[in-house]
């Protein structure tokens, strides 16, 4: 998750509220009966095990170069580029890269976010197309790792096109199209017939273009006309995917009718060593990917400058103390910010590094690390330093908001990054509670040799919270081996049985608790003794003895004892719950949490939108951007989010309906919810009406729908992550006059 500063708000409070929402959601599913395990889990979660302290990343200022107009005046670029990129001032690294592109050289640009990498290769390609006006044909292919980036780039090119046509009154002389799995048949046929100058695609679709017979027109045009092959976000192509891309590029080059210029961009390829060593490493990677020898001179790095007033040395401790003691006013003016010692310290100590007279961006840091450094440099305690730092960042935000409105460059804009992981699994040893090893780090053992102790993944009963250890019972070796929750041994392996170990000697006893078992599993004889059915005998909870090394016995007593239940679980002895054979294991038992990727994304997205409203963002600004891997994931995520919103909206309406009516019955439920929703016809009716009978028909249709959905929502077990209101003890359902009817002795 990344939060960018666009408005003058305290982003740290916003971030805290979002994470608290998510923690509350995850904690609501954690039901652990064992006190020692629960204590370890709570401690780990409070220390940020699954949502560690966020990182703050500063985006430094880039050194300015000349303008597009100047390059056009010098005849380095085609004159009409000045109309396409009117008003754009170039950074120094952009000028350097565009110059190399104009000379026909291959190059790789490694610069940070907001450094204009896309403009570089677009200017290079546009310049070539304008100078070599030819008939339609694919002269450039730009490859992106995600379709979302392709959609975004298409919009950017459209802005350049509109700008050119507005300024010149002429038609844009360059054609382009995106060719991905998103386009329909008609769009693809149009692209084949028109053969645009530039195609934006992903590497998988480019592979299909080169291999599928129906794309032969585009393929032939690429082989005949291609001049530029661009790979954006070059760092994403590594391992097997990198090999696939490298071979794909070589296939194109082998069939091409002219020399192809290769261009790569990346924000994260450079790390470690001095500037020369960094460039040499990137050149080595680029050479492998593109199949062309890259030299260090072909690697273009960003050139950074300071944005605050800096003398020859950083601010002294006394200067920092004075600022912190004065109490920073976030509403102070821009000139004061430029001269503020704390702002100068932040830029030169945290945001930037200097080496050999050159400036480099520093790595993202945790706020606590920045505060600790400020405390060391100023001599003040960390709490005081954190307060001053947050006031400074709010001051920077206020100034940047004004500069953005004036379309000026901003001072040290920053983002907060929070990595959020799934709550995962608890792993324990087979010791008794006092000696039990408990960890949330994936591991299958502790120690070595004779001291090696196996660790087992734990799942918990959704009803009772009792722990179930995932084991395989190996009868040949008489040992319990660890298994993962979803792994079940093949039925053909007769010597191995997958199941669950339930620690404890007092969980369930066949002598005293047989009436809890399903009726089909057995019956009582004339003497009152329970006789299990032959078909279900193996399904009964079985007494088992074991030690911490995993050795087990069904008869011989060892250090520990418990119950063994074979998977799939049909009966939960810890709660007396009986399950249908079709019920999934995940509905009966859960790992530490129940949140998956879709759920996490939905909850975080909803929280972001909710708190944007809370912090004063207008309705149009209450939005966020989320990336997914492909269209199917995007569709599933959208459906997941919409489903949650509809359920929450319905339950909220039930809540407000109860407030207004005190009690709801089947007779007034639909009308009460309808009133609570308070929707206009335009929001729910396909054909809004002004005629009385039409209005009533629309209202009746909505009432029928909400009535059905309100009752349907009360089903149990169908939403693991969104249990109904009655299951959450937020709604009480009763039968009308039940108490009076039961107390009527005469009637009975």
C-alpha cells in the first residue's frame, strides 16, 4: 500500500486509522483457546509482525536541462515535437537520453518515479517517425509488464495528440494502438488493417503476435518496419521470465529487415557500489536481455539537485535544537521552509546521499529510524523529535499543495509504504504447554541432530478456538510427521493417514460423550453401551500417545496424550459440531487469520475510501489505484469489493431500520429497510417513473429485492469472512408470541 500526499493532511494519522481498521478486521477472526498460543500471537501482532512499521520514501529534485523547443531550434529534434510536448521542460538526464536516441544508440534509463522516463522514449520514437514519414506500419513496439500501465500510457499519448491538434489545427501525424487481451475482435481487426506506427503491448501478447497465424499481418509489419523496441520497467524481467523475454527479442532481431534500437527503463535496477560500478552492472543485464552489447555510456542515470538552501555543511545540533524548540508552524511561508535547518537536515541526511561530488537518492527508511537519527543529531528525545518531524512534513505538504496548484515543481514530495502480509500459520512442538515451542515463522523443526524437535502447523476450530495440529500418521515408522493444512496423503498410501492431533486428555471421551456423535456413526445396545458403525469406526476421535520427537502409539503411554481425527474432518469433538461431507476444511478450521488477498485488498480499499471522506476529501477525490496481475483477477476483485459494499449497505439499512422501528417483523421488514436505504428512483430503477403506478411498481420491486436479500443474508456458513449479523451477536431473532404460547398450559 502506498499513500501519496495530494492534500494538506496529516498522512500519518490517516495511515494509522487505515491500519487500525485492518488490524481490527483481522483480529475479529482470531479465536484461540490456548492461552500460551494466544499470548504469543498477540505479542507478535502488537509488534507489527504482519504489518511492520511503514517506510517513508522521499522523491528528490532532478537537475533541469534545456527545453524541447531549444533542442528543436538546434535541429537535434524535429520541429513539430515542440508542438507535441509544448510547455515541457526537460531534466538533464532526459536531454542526455533523447540525444543518444537521436543518434540511433541503444540506451537504458535508470531514474526514479516522476523523472519522465516515458517522455524520453516517446520523444525518441516520435522524432524518428516525424523525420522518416512513411506509410503505416509498426515502427515501434513498447512493452509493459502490466496492462494497467498500457492503459495509462495510452491516455498520456492521447494528451500529447490532443495538445498537438489544438496548437496546430492539424491531424496528429503519428498513429498508435494498444494490443492486449483487453481489446475485442473489432478493435483487433482495425489494428490489423490500419497497422499503427506504435503498438503498446505486454510481452505475452507480443509472443502471441509472433506465433499465432491470425496475427500474421502485424507480425510481418514488425519484421519489415520495426525500428524501436522498448521495454518499460526492465527490472521485472528476471529468472525464467527474463529468459523468455531475451529469446523473444532475439527472435525479432533475427527476422527484422533493419537494425533495431533497444531502449529500457527502470526505477530500481541501480544499487550498491559507485556510479561507474552501477552503470557497468546495468549494462551487463541489458546486454543479456537485449542481445546487444551495452557500454556504461549507454546507461543514463538521474541527476539530482537540492531543493532547500544548503551551505557547505549540514545544520548543527544547536540549529536543529532551536527549530525543534520553537515549534514549527505548518502554515509558514515558502521562503522560511527553504531556509529551515530541519528541512535542510531532512533533505541532506535522509533523502539524499552524496558521493564523489554527486547526489543520490537514499533508500526508504522507517519513521522510527529517521526520528532516532534526528534525536542523535539534535540531542533531543525521540518523542520530541517525532513531533517536530511530523510538523515539518505537514509544512512541506502545505507548500507543495500551493505549488502544485500553480503547476510548479514540489519540494521533497514523499510517500508512505506499508507492506502487509497474510497472517499465516502458527507452528508448535508436541511438548506440553509449559515446554511447547510456539512460533509464527515457517519452520518444520528446531535444533539439530539428536536435539532436533519437529514443529507442526496449527489450525483452530472456528467454533471452539481449540488448536488442531496438522499431522501425518506414519504407521511403518510410528512417527507423526508435519503436514500443511491443505495437504492430504493419497488414499493409496495405506501406511500413512493424514489428520489432526488435538492435544489434551479432557477434550472428548467416548465413554461419556457418545451422544454428540452423528446418528449414522453408531448406536447404543441394550446395555447402553455405544457400538460404532463399521463404516465410521475410523472416523471416531482416537486416543493417541506421543512425545516431542513425534513418536506415537495408540496403546503405549508416552509423555503426552490427545485425540487423533482423520482428515477430512466430519466431527469436531471440541465443539460437538457435525459437518457435511461437502463442507471444505477451511470452513471448519482456520489458520491464524481468515483473510486472503482479495479480502485484504477489499478491506484496505474500503478503509482508504472511508477515511478519505473523514479527512475532508471531496467525493470526486475519494479514490485509489489498485494493480492486479490480469483481467480475471481484476474482475474477481471488483466483484469481491462490490459484494462487500452491498452486504454492508444492506446490514446498515437493517440497523437504522431497527433504530427507527424498535422491532421488525416479516410484515414490515421490507418497508423499513426501503425507508432506511432512502434511495432515489434513479439509483435503483432501470426505468424511473413520474407516474404514480410506475413509482409504486419500482418501489415494490426494490422492496421485494431487499426482503429476499435480508433473509438470504441470514444463512450460516456461506461467508466465512463476513458472518451474518446473528452470528456476530449483533442481531437477535425471535418468534412472535413464542413465550406466551409456550406458557399456555391449556393449549398444550
